C-alpha cells in the first residue's frame, strides 16, 4: 500500500496545475474559452498538446506518454478545480481509451498522433432517447452490406459531439433491444454523409449534440473491437471514464470547499465573520468529510480502472460513482447554501461548480443505478 | 376539532379550480408548470384576468378591492392557484407595497397608487436588500437627504427581482445617520424613470435574468412619496415582511411538481420498464407527499391560530413553514432532476429558448433545480429561521 | 376546518394530564408500576376506570363515554408523555375497538362493563413468526368442528398478552397463507385449555407473550365479525390503533423535545450553557420541526381513523405512520445525542422515551411498509 | 501510488484470519457477533490466547512484548480481529495505560505493571471523566493532596467502563489547585482494593452494566504510583487519547455487522418473499457498504500519512474517522433493527439472558442499536470532532 506520487507524477501534477491556473485562475477567462468554436479554446487545447497531455494514456512505443489511471486522475482533478470546458474526457479518456483498448493497428497509427497534436477530437455517441443509464439498451442499428455497415438511429446529448472529428457509435448488429450480445462499436467520421448534428449547450456550460444517423455507410475496417461483442469494450472504456469523472468531481468539490471556507472567513454579518457561527462551522466540517470520502473513492476508482476482470472492476467503479454522486450532491448544495445569494449568480464560480457536479451525477449512471450494480455484485462486504 | 373543509369551503375551492383552469390561458399555465420564465406580458395578462374577477388582491382591505375572506378561504385560494399553475399575482404589488400603502399611506397615496397597483398598470419592485447586507437587513446604507422639500437618494440596492420591468420601486432608505440601526430608516416610493437611476441585470446560475442591482445617484424624490412618518420605515418593513411569509411554504406548487414528476416517471423508460415500476422511486415520492401533507396540516394549524391572534403579527410558526416548505420545494425539483436523468443535460441554445415550452419540457428541469436553491436562502435564510425558532420558541 | 377542543374535550384532557402527572411525573414511579403483576399498576388501572377512561370509546347507550378518535388522541398523548406502561392501547383501543366494531350483542353486554371497570384486559394475538407487517399473512388455523372451531398455531410478541384475560386471535379458516379472504377473528379466553403463554419483557419496558395454541376449542359464538371475512375488521381496528399510536408517539416526542431544551439550558460546558452553541440550537430547532410535522399527522390520523371507506382511510393512516416513524427516529436519536451521556443511562427518562419510539416504529408497520401503501393508493397527490 | 496490499501483507492477513477463527473459541466470537455482553472470563480468555501468541499488545515497544509492525500491518490486525468478531484486547490495558507506562513510567513501574497488564492479570479501568465534565475533560475536580509521602485522593469519577471488574484504576487527579486548568493535573495508578474506594454501577439504556461511578474518600496512594512528573498528567493524557483514536472507526466491526444483516435479510420473510428481494433494502445496504469502503481507504490514507509524521502526534484526520466511523456503526445497527422489525421487541426475561446466545439472536439487536448511540457521544462527541475540524483544518 502506497499513496505517494512518483517524481514523474509530481512533475506532471505541477505542470497541469500551473497550466489550468493560468488559463482558468481568473474565472472570467472561462467565458472566453467557451466562446471558441465548439465551445472551447483551441489555443488552450494546443497548450494541452504541447504539455503531452493529449498523448497521456497512449503507449510510449506509439508516441504516447504511457500514463495510467493515476496520471489521468491528476489531470482530471485539475480540470475539475478549474471547471475546464475543453473536451479532454471525451477526446483523450474516452476516445483515446477506445483506440487504446479496441483500435486496430491502422486506426492507432493514423489517429493517435492526430489526437496527440490536438488536431482531432472525439466524442462518444452512446446515449439514446430511451436507453437512460443502460449501456446495452441500443436500438441504433448497423446492417451489413458487403464490406461495410449501414447505420441508422438517433443519439442524444453526445458531449462535445458537435465539434468532434470522429464519433464512437454504439449500434445493434444482432439481438433484441437490451441484449448484451449483438452490440458493435464504430469509429465514425463525423462528416460522413447521413450524419446530421444539432449542437446545443449543456446546463453546465459544455457543448453537446443530438446526432441523427440516416443510412450512414461505414467500412468494416472502422469497427472498434469485434462485431457483436462491443459491449465489453464499451463497459471497459466507460469504467476508465468513470474513474476520470470521479477525479474531476473531486477537483470540483475541493474548489467548492475552499471557496466556501474562504467565504465564511471573509463574509461579515452582524459585525462578525459568519465563519464564527458554530452551525456553519459544523456544516463546513461535514462538507470536508464528504470531500475526503469522495477523494478516497476516486483513488479506489483509479486503482481499479485498469483491472482486467470486469467482475472485480465494474462493482468497484460503481461503488466509486455512488460515493462521488452522494458527496457531490451534498457538497454542491451546501456550498451554495453557505455562500448564499452570491453563489446564485452567474458571475460567480461556485454556482457553476454546483451545476457541473449536478451533471456529473447524471453522467454514466446515477446513484440508484450504481447502487443496484454494487448490490448485485455483493463484493464489497461479502455476506456471512 | 375538525380538519375537514366545510361544504361551503369545498364549493369555494371547486369554483376556484374551475375558474383558474378555464380563464387563465393554458399556454401561460404550462410555462409555470414546467418552471419556465414568464414574460412581463404573461404576468400582466394573468393578473388582469384575476383583477377583472376581483381576485387579484383578496388580501387587501375591502374598501380597496379586497375580499372579506376567512383565513381558510385565503389558504384555499393560494393553494389552488399554485396547484393550477397560475402565475402568482405580482407579489411586490399585491403582498408588499399594496398592503403597506393601504395601511400606512396617505389618502392621496391610496387613490393614486392602489388601483393601478392592483391592475398592474404600475409594476413595482422592492428596494430593501443591499450588497453585503444579506440577512442583516437593517444595516442598510442607501441614504436620503432632505433638500428643498425633496429627498435626494444615493446608494445601491441588490437582488431587485424583476426590477427590469418595474415602473416604480419602494425603498428603505436611511434618513437619519445618527440613529441606531433600525431607527432612522424611511419608506420611500420612487419612480424608476427618475434621473440618476441605473438598473444592472444580474444573471442567476440558471442563466436567467431575474434579479438586478439598482443604483441611485442623487435621485430626487418628491417629499409626498414618503409613506407614513419619516424614520418609521422599519415598522412598515416589518409589517410587509410578515405578509411575505404568508404562503411561503408554496404547498400547491410542490403538489403540482409532484404530479408532474409522477407523470414523467410513468413516461420514462429505464431498463425496458417504466421508471415508475421502481419501488424505491415510488417510496421516495411517497415520502415527499407525506411530508407535504403534514406541512399542509401544519399550515392549516397556523392559519386557524391566526383567527385568535392579532392578524398583523406573524405567528413564529411561520419559520417552520419556511424551513420545511423550502426543503420540500427543493426536494421536488431534485426528484424531477433525477427522473429526467441524463436527458436533463442539454440546454436551450438561446436565452429566449428558456421561455418556450418544447416537446417534453426536460430542458427546463435542471434550471428549475438550480434556481430552487434560492428558496432556502432568500426571505430570511433557513439558518436565520432556525435562529428564530431557537430563540423565540425554545428560549435558547 | 376547526382545531379547537370542545369544553368536554378540554375537561378530559385536563383530568388525564393530571392523572398521568401524578402517577408518572416522578420518573422513579414508573419502575414501581412495572413491578406490578403483568408489568403494570393495578391501582393506577383502577384510577383509569374511575375517570371513565376505560369506557371512553364505548357508546353511551352501552354505558360508555362515547368518545371518538380525538378523545383517544388526548389520552394517548398523555400516555406518551408519561411513558405509561398500563395496557390502554391493547385493552381499550384494540380490544375495545374489536368489541365495538365487530362484537356480538352478547359479547358487548358481557365484556364492555368488565373492561370499563378494569377487571378485564385484552390483547391482540396477531403477529406470527413470519408474518412481519402483513396482516393477512396468517398460518394459525381454525378448523370447524360442529358448533365450535379448533385453533392451532403460534403467535409471537403479543403485547400484554401474558396478563390479558381475553385474546383477539387472527386465524385462517380458508384460503392460502397470504390470501385476503379466509381470515377469521376469535375472542378467546386466555385460560382456555391448549393455550400456553410465555411472558417476557419488551425492549421498552412493557410486557409481551409468545402464545402457543394447541387444539384450542372455541365456540362459534366467540367469533368477531364474520367467518372468513375477518380481515376488514382487523384492518379497521388496527387503523384505529395506528391513530392512537401516532398520538402516543407525539406525546413521547413532546416530552423528549422539552427535556432536551431544558438540558440545553441548564447543562454547562466550557463555562456556558450548551444551549448557547448555535449548532445545537439549530438541531433543537429541527427537532421542533419534526415534532410539529408529527403532530399534524397525528391530527390527520385522528380525523381519518373512523372513516368507513378503507380506500380513503388506509392510505391516510399509512401516511400518518410514515411521518410519525420518520419524526420518531430523528427526535429520539437527536434527544439522546444532545443530552449526551446522561441520556444513555437507565435511570434517566430520555433513554426510555427513545426506546419506546424505536418500538412504536416497529408496531403495525415500519416506514417502508407504509410508504408502499401510500404509493399504491396514489391519493395524497394525484398524478397529473 | 498503489492502494493494493503487497503479497506479504496479504499473507499476513490470511494468517491472522486463520488464527482468529481457529484459536478464539467460537462461542465467544458468536457473542461478539450478536452484540451480546461478554463476561469477564470471556475477555480474559480471549486476551490470554492472543497474549500466548504474542498478539495482545502489538502496539507496545518491542522490548515490552510489542511488534515491529508497519502501520499497514497494525491496520490489518485490527480490521481482521473485528471482522472475525474477536473481542478487542482490553483497551484500558493495551491502548491506554500500557503505552503510557511504557513511555513515561519508571523502570520499576514498567517491570511491576507491564507484563501483568499484557496478560490481563491486572484489569485496568480509566478514571478520567467526572460528573458534569463531559467534553470539558480538563475541568476535573478530583484532588490528590500530598501527606506524609502519600497522595490522599478524594473525589468522584464517572463513566468508568467495566470498573466492576477492575483491579487497578489509572486516574487524572488535581495536584495543584492554583494552577490553570490543564496544569496541575497528575496521573496516578490506584489499587481498587484501597480503603475509601466505592464503585456504584450505572446501567445503560439497554439495561446492561457497562459503566460505573467510582468514589474516592481519602484514599491513600503511595507516591511511587505517580506516573512521570507531578502536574504533567495532562500531557500523558493527551498521548493516551491520541492512541485511543487509532482504530476508532471500527471498520471491521461494521463489516461484520453488514455481513450479518445480509444473512438475516436473506433468512427473513416479508410478504412471502425473502426480505433481501426488496431492491430498496439492498440499495440501502449497498450505500452503507460504499461509505464504509470509502472510510476504509480514508483510514489507510491516515495510516500511510502516519509513516511520515511524528508517530506520537495524532493526525487531525482522526476526527473524520471518528465522525464517519461512528455514523456507520450506528447505521449498521439501525439496519439490523429495521430488518428484525417487530421481532426485535421481545427482550430476555433476565439480565443474565443478555449474555446467552439464543436461537436467532434477535433479542440482542435492539439493545445493540440502543447501546450504539453512545459511539457518537463518547471519545470526544461528534460535535467536538466537528469543532476540531472547523478550527484545526479549516481555520474557522
């Protein structure tokens, strides 16, 4: 058991923290980044690339940095603290994850460098109008035609789907609507004929798209993983993304905790700082407990994200997401309540952090969804 | 002891139910139901319909268009209005400045302002809060100096709700800087078109323009716009705040949201079944319904007790209504958010989109949840209410 | 709508409050009452009789007082405040309720006077080893033999069942284990051959019994209600008892709220009364909110307890029990926490009040049980 | 960074698992599992088995029978002990007075007391708390006056756990009444058989005899029973209390209770099905398991951080462990109570019945729930812990 960062990890952390502090330390700057094409700053994205962050999870022999979940955690925590709007989760963690875990040699050779240098972004087109949190509830179809597949269906709320160059799309190639077998993943050119995208902002200031697929022709070479067996890959990469999301949430919470305590120290009411009121002190203490519990589970998520056995990995990631969600709701709501009116305004950071936490809760499974998964696995505390 | 409504009260309720649903445009009620923003026109339209039927200002003195209703009837009116998703009559007019002018204003002020206030020909906003004042209202700094028979007002007000639509603002200003906090405050009526007034919008976290800052730079106000006596403004403000707490629990609104949540859960699929098939969700909804039922009875107890109290004095039990009422308002928006799930993430592309009901209303749910965090902060935060209970009720 | 007590009700309340204050005002006296035969004071029981409390719900034309749910509420609140151990709920509310709602003319004429003068106590033998909160889960059998029935089965945790002169027993005369049809209620002489009782204390200082029925012969004349149709009567009387329990719980909570506030005012720590600490003030305020919410629902329960339509009555009583349970848990736990070590001692009243609340929670349905009932009825807030 | 145990740590854990289950009598472990009271003999038996294998006092200096374990090994030891429902070694001996004597006692005191303390030939109890002192420990009033080379002790101690079994008591006494609160306190070892000592049992709400009041009436104590220096007792007490917080989260015990709750729910029928079929109950259990897993990692983080800290100083993070650990201990007993449902109501007829495992153990569940309310009160109440976090961590 060892919680210490290696020297390389510490170096990475310092440089990421510095980059984010420069780009987001002044909260006003976030609005500027959001106004860039696709809802983020392409200049900053180049800075990410220069620091090697966009090649972080790729193997060194393929030009990457060879970072693991701990490295991703360090980056995502900083992203959370800054409320970063750039598509790191979508492009590097998810997109990069699919390439790394299920991409063909040709894809990897072609696309990893494009991701690494910042010229290509990706998005995961998975959610459907009725699939909710069930990854195997897929009605978008892909029918085989010779050497290609033809895709039809609708994907919604695809994060950063309006600007992504390529889309990872889950489709059904066999079986009934919610069968685990018969799911196939494609890496699709977003500009392919038949793809219609309607972009929109998300509630937390990112971008998303509704994506209509009508007779979209995709060569079989663009399949990620194996035909009909895409679910295991999808679950694997979503678990990696869950660990990253957990780390991001911890970063957001840490920042909210800090701003709340600062506020309690400086805000005067009835002639004294409101931080001198014991009722508020106790609630700030409970916030800290919630943040620390979340941090512990983000560590656990990072530790388990690359576990190859899904029977061990999946319940662990579900447990982590449960804790993150529970802490996120408490910390977000309390931060707004304790900071009062100012936290209700659009100009102030805390409200946006609260909103980001609310949306992270709804990403890849809410509390009930993951509690069910934890309970079914029965692996945290085995029954007598 | 009988908690049931009398047959007369039931007839009264049923008539209001019918009236609200048949007379107020469905489009406006739908916006309210989905928690969308109302335009100025929506609010004016709705209030004028109420006014045309004598229902805009039932809490006013009968001489000025009020109704001689029992507390129970007033309670039924408010609950049914909310349950039918009818916009509340503009509270600054109907529950705040109107009653103050009726109680403390001069005859001239009454004639000049009350009819137009009831019909919403004058839109009022409230100038009480100031930056940094928060729960410590009496620490206000905006000052009014008497010069040449006029008041000259300078200072800044914060959290001025819907001030962007307002024709007039009622303000607390400091007219005696030597006097202790609560003394030395006066209650002024100020025309928003007066030179020296600037309104700056403040967006709330859901991106909506609901509140404003209002700046006063040497604004001249005729002396006849003083309500009551100089330096007695704090008394009128207390009278007004007591009125504000009536109906603060918003039980009808929470009921309307629960009904909507049930429909939404029934229509939402999860793992191939209706989300409503999940016993856990159903118990959660039932638990909110139970608390709300309890609060409804608690509110009736407060209402019934008012009959035996000095009507001008607020029952300290209103703190219970505020705490629990706001918690339940928030619980219903949380419920809606959890039911909407991942589909709550997309937002309308444009600010105006927030006003337009779309197919399913899902895009308005997260903003509703975000916005509802304010209800435990404003109107005396829930922390302040707990202080009040501890001191006034428990003697701690 | 009217919350005022009538003059008679006010008189009743005053006399009950005085009686309980005399008998239980000094908490030491409770131990003495508990040491009486059957675990309660027979002298005090006579006082109850003298005041007319034991005839409270019986019709005036049958020698009773003709009190309704509001009168019962007033008595039970006082019983709660005093942590009274006498079998009022079992004998008067439950036993009396069965007689009143389902007794034959002969039973009423014979037994009501015996209850009223304090010579007869009753108990409801309903719970079985696996029935939990389901009133229609009955495996105790009654088979017809000529003009009589023969009972076999086991009833557990029968409150005051060790001292009761008669037992109301739910049995199955037809149908399968949890069928709603086929349940028959008997009013059984507790001394009948074949009845074996094992008495025991309960966790909250009352008495209970395990009751074994072996070939117990009961004449058909001792049936309460109709053969095979006993469930509706059972549900009706349990609903009446639920309203009474709600009122008792409010009395207990009121007393706990009072003792907690008193403690906060007098207990000194760090040189000041601990009631000056804002964190504790806020928690005391939240306790008050919980008590007032419970009080409102106890009123609602009293109002609905005699509603003849079970489709309206049952969900209302379930809703009341949910609120009572939720408030009871919060108020009980917080009262112990805020009063600290002293509330953990057996000599002090607060701990016993906490225990009584915990057991009330488990009587006639816990929170989950009644939440299910509320949800199924869908009558508090109708769906759109 | 790696949260997994090393292969050596896993082997260590597995060996302990085997040892606890094979060497400690099943009957004793069952009483612990059901939350029943242990007799003095049970505790002595169990500790002597541990002692015979060198496992009773791993936290002591190696010279006095301790183990040179890493913090991770200590953590594993405590968790596995609790998970196997082995009685904790008597904490007054092993975690309190033993380490204090080893650190601050004279050589003579070490030789005289440490071996018998480890083997439980001496049973210690703790004389810190006093009536009315509560969380304000330093306000203690019991005084010791030096007369003829002896200390003469008069006063009263409260909440003396298992004092009825004790041979000796370690006490904080005031030796200088002029000095400020924390100064002027000394740490004395007192033979319970000394004339002038009276022990009065205090029953707790579950009816058990766990704590006592101890009265001192002119009790003569030889001067050589002073630990360390006169008037420095507060320093030794702080050292002792820091030790007490190690393992206060009782994660292994909560795990054991969750495992039991799952079995009980599986074996319990509700509406003709297993109670475990209820998704709501299962989610509730899962939610506790998740919080417990998080706390386990939080505890490991604290343990790991200790390697880089002054081992004598408590990590302020221990307040987090105390708050969350006690909340989860209480949550597990609430869970058991709710599963037992109406069957939790009957109690054993006699006090002795509380010590005897019966068929299903249901009669011990409510007392367990009642008794567990103490864990958020003792050892520095959770309110005190929140004060510590607010001040030490957050600087409020």
